[in-house]
C-alpha cells in the first residue's frame, strides 16, 4: 500500500461504539510508517483512534518467481 499523506482524509468512518458515520477525524498525525487518526463521535461522545500502517516504498520484496 502506498502512502497518501495528509491530502487524503478518510470520511464517513463509522463510530466504533454506536456505528454512526463521523464526517472527518479531529486529529491526524503522520509518523515514519503510519498515520494516526483521532475520531470523536458527536452522536454518542465516544473518542477513539485508528492507525494505518504503510510499507516503506524501499522495502518492497521482489517476487521469488516470475
């Protein structure tokens, strides 16, 4: 999976507690190999984070056979 950076924000993510869609994350933090999203559901006031892990572009493994 390739990194998309902060230009792409997930939208309409369902709440982990009640399932209502959340328009956009409240906070996004990028680190070397992952992006952390902080979500807040306005419907039930539940807060949670989701982490997306990305492979480094230079670490793709070559196939063993063609």
